[in-house]
C-alpha cells in the first residue's frame, strides 16, 4: 500500500488557542476525508503545533491539493510530504 505522509506545522507566530473556530472546521474536513476513505491515519503532534496526516493510495500531487483545502492551511509553514510504502 502506498502512503503519502504530510507533516503540518503551525507558523511560529500562530497559537492553536487563537484558532478555535478554524479548528472546528479543520476537524470536520478530516472527518470527511476519513468517511471518504482517503486517510490511513491522523496524528496530532505532542507539541500541539501541528499534525501528521497519512493518506492512503494518493500521490503527492493529490495530497497537496487536499491539504491546500484545509481551513488551517493559511496558518501553516510549508508542508512536508513523504512517500511511504506499507509492508505486510
């Protein structure tokens, strides 16, 4: 299985506490992706300054398109993408 990992990090001058309304819509978007079967997994970072999203069977280009639609996207540093292969 091919996995595309996207690592999201808030910009240094952005605090998650100031984005309550944006985060509500962010959770809705992630829930929809889960319902649509696009996500392999999703993790919040322990530092609370970002997340790691694992897309299943999507290439990096499609993953970039989806990430750009997130309500939180304008508040993020450049997103890092890595192609992975799930063994077994």
